[in-house]
């Protein structure tokens, strides 16, 4: 076996998720894809906005020399300036191209950010439930994960955050709106988080970064305004992408932005550039950098996602599932009617052909995740299976 012990261990942890996906693929072959309802993957069916295709067409029809070649590792200055201008409009903090580098999706951005700031043994705090791959990202760079629980509404427990911070804490990695819960961290929560981090920085004489993974920051409902970490803590790094707000996850385009007043700002930016190169990304995709430059204020149709959120949330509540109402993203994370979430998800898959992901994949057994970035009729076809399971396990519908 030529796979390293470290990778083998990582693969084993996720092996049953892979097995379930493989079973799902086998089911699609056996019963036909149209007879299997896949609510397991956050790969939106919504097409990118028309502005995206217009920009692509404009570039194809008006090529410029070197358009497909390397550019500086940080990315095109014009695109970085456009991202900085958007963040300035959003936060009121003046960012420039010197604060931004382009990245290969949010996953690439987070890996570059963590590699830049972590020494072996440095700690990164994650709130439960966490996005599936965060653990791997931290371990990629020899960091150590520290898990901090959330409350019943999946809101971070700040008293436990404070208690978890030590002299080796280098970052708190957050995603709001959250995958898998759809929870959005409030402005007040973010402000208090910033205060705690500054108190601990002073206590230990360290810098503690908020690394903010925010691909869903524009997919937000009910008129809520996204509270940016840039407004609460100068040691903030945005590591994000346009995968979801432009529905272009396969195009791998994202960015890192550093607070302009961060300590060691220029050295940090040089570090991001170095790590972009040495992790093998070299630069973010050239064509996509040119496309998203003019799309910084464009977003997919959020109202459609809100409609789907209302549909699935309303139905799950009607059936008796205990569930927190998502305020953003396109995931929902109900409590399982039985303790064993893996068994529940398996049964839902086997008996009703509905594919979901057990909570244990997010470090939170006892729950399961459904995605609703699918067509409404697909979602509607999942309801009888979910209802049958609710009845079988005697969930009490609200009176
Ligand atoms: C919370 C979160 N972070 C990061 C990613 C990866 O994003 P990207 O495809 O831009 O790398 C995802 C994808 O689903 C996600 O849900």
C-alpha cells in the first residue's frame, strides 16, 4: 500500500460517507437517476446569472494578448481592486488591491490562509457542527483542531470559546451562513467574539485571527444584513469564493482579503502569495478572474432559495421534525428521530431513495443534513419519504 499513514487515516474517517455516496450512485444505476432524490451534495442546480455568460462572451469575442497565460501570483490587479471596492462598500472599511489576492475557490483560499499562519502544533478553533473538510484543512498544515460546542440553536457558546483559547491558538475558523445549519452569526455575536479575541491576544501577547469562510454571505434571507468580521476584529482574514453566489462552483474562483490594519500586513500578504505558489495553485484561474471582475455586485436569485427554504422548513415542522430555521445558505439540519443518525440516513436512502448526510459527518451525531439547492419538484418528491420516516418513528406533528 503506497498511501501514507496520514492520508490513510483521513480517508478512513470519511470512508463510510464515501460508501454511502457509492451506494447512492449504485441506486441511481439500478433505479434510474430520476427515481433517486439526491439531497446530499451542495452543488446548486441553479444556472449562473445572465451577467456571467455575458462577461464570458465579451471576453471570448474581445481577447487580449496573454489572456490565458500566467499573471502575478496574487492575481490581476484590476480584479483584486474590484474585490477590494466591493468589500469597502460592504463594510465601510477602505480596502485596496494590496489587501486582496485571488484564490482557487474557498477551499484553496482557506488552505493558503492556514498554511501562511500555522506553525506545527498551532491550534485552530472550530465550532460544532463544522464543515466536513475543515478538519483536513487544519491537519494539512500540521495544525491542531480545538472544537467548541454551540447552543441548541447552533449559535457559538462564547463562554466556551473564551475557555478554549490558549497560548497556541492562532485562528478561529468560521462559516456564516453556516453549512450545515444555515445559521447566520449576528452582529452582536460577532462584536462579542472580537472582544474576546482581543482580550486573549492581550493576555498571551499573540495574534488570533478570525478566518472567515463566507461563500454563502449573499445567500441570506428575511432581510438580514451580513455582519462582516472585518468590522469587529482587525486580525480578520476573509477566505471565500464565488462558487455559490454566482453558482460557478466548478470554476474554482475565490479570494483572500486581509484587514488593512492587520499586524504584519505586508508580510502576511507576501506569505499568502508564497503559499499560493508553493501549494501548487500558482494563481487563480485566469479566465475566471477576468469574468468575476465586473460581477462583484451580481448574485444568483436569492429569493428562489428563500422560497425553497420556506418549503422544506415548513414541511419538516409540519411532520414533527425538530429543526432550526435556516437564515442563509441552502442547507437544513434537523434532529434525527432516532439516536443513530447513520442508521436513519441509511434507512431513508434504502427505503425511500432519498439521499442525505448524517450529522456525524459534521462532528454532530443525532442530526442529518438536507440540501435544498435543487428543483422544487425534486424537493417535493423527497417529502413522502421524510413523512413516512417521521410517522414510523412517531414524531409528534404540532397540534
Ligand atoms: C462552508 C464551505 N466552505 C467551503 C466550501 C468549498 O467552497 P469552494 O467550492 O469555493 O472551494 C464549501 C462548499 O460546499 C462550503 O460549504
